[in-house]
């Protein structure tokens, strides 16, 4: 088999057996194609299965250096190396092509970043503004339903856009398929059900049971880029920072639940995180917010505040001195 045929076989494995999302498949496909293209230029030959078995750590580092020179950031390079590691694990398991050189290449250290949710007040403003961006009433209803789902149920944008007409009418829980094919049930608040029902009633296109719930002006499935564009218009109108993205509403869902006493394990289940460590990031966010509130509200935390007067010491008298 050619290296390209093995690459396509790997992607088919990721899609049908690992059930990775379309976005992840596209990224891994681009990363592995980039690596094979580099090998072709590096060796002057079309990559073969045998060539994949003789790739050295120096070859991989040279490819990684070229990706960085082409403008790929540390996080993107980490993902590209993960794709290549997965490719070589697949080659060893399914095709007997064993090459451990990838283990000698370090993943770049990534800066630890915290989720950047919007405040409860800003989330309310986002919901109010969502129904005012478009002119057509049915599009206003669609935007409000989508934003309400993202914030009210903590869905990823891909999860919300994957919903079909057969999911209607929404019941008290919604079964969602997330990353890696992980299935979870999320509660549906009355406000979510009402917003989605209003959108479905206003939808001007005839839709079959397996058709996408959220559609564009032309009746095609709504894209993630369109949802990001909606949030961009909302944050510009509200004066919110660039971090106010569709995914920030998911962060807000988790942070606001945590701030109101929800158990961390419950939040993990609601978000569909495979690891509790991923969910624990929100505890740092909530602690940061708490300390910010403390710093703004506590008299002794205010900059420039005068120190409080020391309490006057009580003079103790001996029993003989007492009246």
C-alpha cells in the first residue's frame, strides 16, 4: 500500500471506529497529509509504507519546524503531533509497521489557560440581543433558540448544529453525542423548549425528520462559522471582549452552575468531559471570580484604604483593685 492509502485507511478508522468529530477528522487529515507532503519533498520520492517505517525523529522534528515556520502555533503543533502519533499507533496495530521514533519527539509545552466565561449579567444580555440581530422574524427565532441551547444546556456548537428535526418536540432531557461518540443526556429547561418550539413554528422551510434543525437563510444546514459570526455581532453591539464566543457560553454554563453550588461530578456529566481534570479548570475560574469580588468589596482589600485603628487594650486589674 502507498503511504497515502494508509493515511486514508487511518482516517476511515477514526471516523467509523473511533467516531471522531468531523472537525477533528479534518484537522487530523490535514496534519497527516502535511507530513506525507513533507516526506515527498524531503526524499524526492512518493512516500511508501516502507518509508514510513524508516522515518527518524530528526525527520519528524524537521517537519514540525517547518509547520512552525509556516505559522502554526504551539497548540496547533501539539495537535499535529498527536495526529501523527495516532497514525503510527494505527500502523503498528493494523499493518505491522512499527516505528517508535515519534516517541522521541517532545510535544511543545502549552501555556495553561483558563476558560473565559461571560458573567451572568452579560449572558442575559446576550440572550436578549440574540433575537435582535437579524431582520427576518424566523431568523431571529433561530438565533435565540441556538444561543439559548448553548448557554442553557452547555452544548458545544457542533452538538447544537447536529440536532435534527426528529429531536422535536424537545422533552425534559436531550440525548447528545459529543466528542469521541460519547453520549450524554442533558436537562432541557422550559426556556430552551419554548425557544426551540418558537423557532420550529416560524421555520419557513419544509423539513424531514433527518434534516438539520438549524438552517441558513437558504435552507442549508447552518455552519459553525455562521454561529461564530452571530456571536461576533452580538459582542460588538454589547461591547463584550473577543473571548465572548459560542464556546464561551458553554464555559458560562459550567461556571455559573459551579458558582451556585452544583457538584463538580454533575457538571462533568452535563458537559460530557471524559476526565474530571478537564472540568476542574472551572474551579480555578470560580476561585478567581470570588477573589475578584472579595478584592472589590472588602474594606481592607481596597487600595489606599486607611488602616483601621488598633483596638484599645483592656487594662486588667487585680482582685484587690476591683471595687
